[in-house]
């Protein structure tokens, strides 16, 4: 099923999980949590161009997962913990929904099997 009219909160969650779906972006997020790292420093550790790393950082920034701060000629990338908490909260809501469904299915099966 495709949902066309997605509320703003869902759009934000979609951006979060799109950003988190890529291993390089997750690594950038992890590394930038330790303290601000420059984009050029981040780029040194990946087998891709500086421009490609910049694009990954831009996806993370649009999702609100990182922020950039200019210091002289460098842009420092920092993880935004509140955005990570929002992603976790979205996953918690999904988990709660499915736990409820599984519990209801278990009850139905117990009734059917006469347990």
C-alpha cells in the first residue's frame, strides 16, 4: 500500500529513516557523536570523493540528525541527539503496535486451541 498524504511528522520520520538506511551515513553519525569533526576529516576515511561525503552529510542534515558549524575554513559536523531520540521514539511506537498485535493473535490462538 502506498500512502500519498503523509502528515508532517511522518515526513520527518521518513527523512530520518532514509538518512539512517545507509551504512556510510550511520558511520558519519556515530563518528560525529564523539565531537565535531570537519567534513574534510570525515572524508579522509571513506573510499569516495569529498563531494560524495558532503552529500551524505547533507542528507543527515536535512533529516536533522547532524548540524554543521563553520569554524574558519572548515565545517564541523555534530550529531543532534534529539533527532536520534525522535527516531528511537518512532521505532518504539512501531514496536508497541506490533507487540499489541502479537498479544492479540496469541489470545485468539489460545482460544482456538482450547488452551
